[in-house]
C-alpha cells in the first residue's frame, strides 16, 4: 500500500477506535458528528475509486487544463500540506445518513480499494501525469491524489479527535 494511504488508514482507525455509538453520533449544533465525517471521507474514497476506474476502462486520462487559481490551491494543499478550514464540501461527498456500523467498518477497506485502483492507474499512466480533475483543485496526478487524500483525511482526523474529547 502507498505510504500516504497506509498512514491515512491507520490515523483514521486510531481516531475512531473504541468510540461508542453515542460518541460517534454526538456533535455540537451545526457541525457534523464523527460518523458524518467518516461518511464524508468514505464517499470521497469511493468517488475517487469509481472515477479512476472509469479512466482505466477508457484508457485515457480525463484531466483538463488547470486554472491559475486551481494551480495555487493544489500547490497549497498537496505540496505544502495545508488544508483550509471552513470550506463547504462538494454535494457528492456530503453525508447522506448511512448506517454507522457500515461506514465505520468499511472506510478502511475503501482506502485499500482506492489504493489498488490508484496503483493500476500509476502503472498505466505514471504517477506524475494528470489523470483526473478534483472538483475544486482541478487536475491531479496519482501522486497528488494520494497526498490530497492524506492531507484531507488528517484534517478530518483532527476534527474527530476534537469531537472525541468533547463527547466524553
């Protein structure tokens, strides 16, 4: 497994380990609970896997030319590892109310599935060729997608750990 995604899998598992159903569903007013955060991540992993799978089937990368704004945002997130707070997530990856146990149990395997699809794309297209557009950051390569998911996931792991402390 790619080291970025392996770290992501471990950090996320550690953050939710031992949480009760009550702790998983507790949240301050107007904020997501832990299970909603995990569902958001789950949806981002399954969405990336499906999109990359379509690229593999077509045999062609689907990346467009990035705007200057997208280049800057991608550099800040992927190269500097900074994930800005207060952003609204794209509709496709907003929590939809999936079953708590399913989401918590399956998020780790979904990371592994995403890693497998990314490895196939890397073998076919190389790790540095832009292959797929992120809805905000624009076109990313497989190496950038891996780092994006780590930075994004760690951002949410911090939120989960904070909720864990508050919900005790």
